[in-house]
């Protein structure tokens, strides 16, 4: 039996973050029922302009991170704007922000001040490097942090130059860690009755992703270098040419390797002393790749991939984005979300009784200002100077899909 109430439907979240890490965290909470109010600066979240493509004057980048949120704009540089933020926080459970380090402190809204004023509040900050230390207070963007924390140094073709990972992996894992920290703090609040300050930084999260390269370095003190698609510790774990498209083989044990060899018509390879264990396969990986690709040249990638995975060998045809979207399994897993003219990516977190729900498409700029103010008993006219977009945001009921 499922319920329409998400697992976090009892929470109110003020999301004053911009760009990716913070907004992604806010969307995760919102998908699972939290009432998330997105507070944008007068100029809007800059990702509204990070396109094309655009839908209703909002770029796809913004649309991918701000579903299920009610939206308002607020000028926090003015005292009246900060006063209104405090009104919003009076009954909030969580406050997410990624202001430049020192900004909230300058305004008298730093962690210590907020803790004193709102002792049950979970205050989550997403930043580039944290507030102190040699890099404390410096700005951080995903790609720059990929370079700084070493991710680029292990990504790229073997013998080639370091490359940025082709998606904002640091920002996204920082957002996920922010959610984990928020939920931990909420769980502890259930025992102590007290909120706390939660911090995730791009740098910390980037360093945390360096597995198995950091554990390897701790033992051998040899810095990893780009190795293409090949895994540094496991073999065969790489992209291989077939008679059609490339296939990725992720063979993690001897049983899987023997099954691979049987399936491609080369069972003797599993008995070859050079390939008898993962350790020996690693030492002889170049010779093994040549022999495997010789055999794979006789196979169609899609047909072979289906045969292998059904026989217990992890693998996958190397597919394009459009193929992933068209795959029936993508839709079966609920990973495509349609709300009117909006299409988004579903939540990967599946709960049996309180699943994620998709209630609102991302808000237009300041779309829900009047409703939000009414909910806290504030007249918009009293704060007209710090509420950009209020006139264009008539009071409307929350839209549902």
C-alpha cells in the first residue's frame, strides 16, 4: 500500500541556493514531499539563462534542478529582505544556502546567529572549499574543483591529457551529501530536539570520489594517470571493439570471466595461466584485450550484450542519450517525468510506501510569491521594495500534475 504523502511531507525547506549543488539537494527533498520554497535573488538564479534549449524563458539547466518547488524572489541585500527571510525561517525545518562565505555573517545571519534565533533549524551550507583553511572562502565551480582535487588527473585517454568528467559529478555528489547530512541532522533532532549546522563542500566531495585511486596511492605511493575506460584494479573492465558498436565489459571475478570466454567461443582463455586470476589478467591486460577483441569482432554488440548480461556477465552496449531516453526500461523505472510541457528526470530513490511524487514543474520567476507571503501572514505591499516580480506573480493555488 502506498500513500500520497511523501516521506518528507512534514518538512518545510527554504532553499536560497543557486546553480547546482544546493538546488539539486532541494529537489531531492521536494520530490519526496517536502514543501520547498526557492528564494531567488532579484536577478534570478543564473542557471535560468544557461541555455539553449529553453522552455518558457527558463533554460533546461534550471529546469533539471528545481522541480516541485514554490518560487519567490527576495532582495536580501536590503534589511527588509533579510527581515522577511527571518519570517520565512520561523517555522522552517531546513535552510539551504550557498552564499559566498562571510555574506550571511556580514548580514547577521550566520550559523551562530541562526542557531540562537531558531534552535531547531537545520542550516545547510554548500560551498566550494569551506570557510577556513588554506583555500577557505574561495569560490568553487564543478570543473575547477575537478581539476583541483585530482579528478581530471585520472580521467582521459591512456597516455593523453587530463579531461573533465562529462557531467557535473562534483556538484551533484555535493548535493547528495547535503541531503544525507540534512537527513542525519533531522534524525538526531528527533532525539535532542536541536538543529545544527550542516556543511558540504565541493572540494571535500571531490576528494571523496577518488576511489580506488586514493586507496591505491596510500599503499603504493604511485599517482594514478588517465587510463581511458580501463579500471586500474580490475580486468577485463574496459570498452572493447566488436563487429558493430563498442561494448563495455565489467568482469569482476573468475566465474564471470569464464562465462565471458565461453559465450564468445574462446573457453580456453579462462584456462590460460596468464589470465587465471584478476591479478594475472591485470599484468597481461594488453595481451588479453587483443585476444578478446579478436573474438568479439565476430559478434554484434547489442545481441552479445543481451546474451552476456542474461548469463551473469555485467556489460553494456555503449549507448547515446537518445537511446537511453527511448529505452522501455528507463520508462518502466519511472525515470522520465512529464508535467504538462515539462519533461524531467525521475528520482532514483524508490520507497515502497512513500514514493517520490511529481507535483509541480519548476517555478517561473517569483511565481508563488503571493501565496508564500499569505502562508506566513505577510502583506506583500509591506515589502514591495524587496520583492522583485511580485506584481507579475498573482496568488494562485499550487498546481499539481
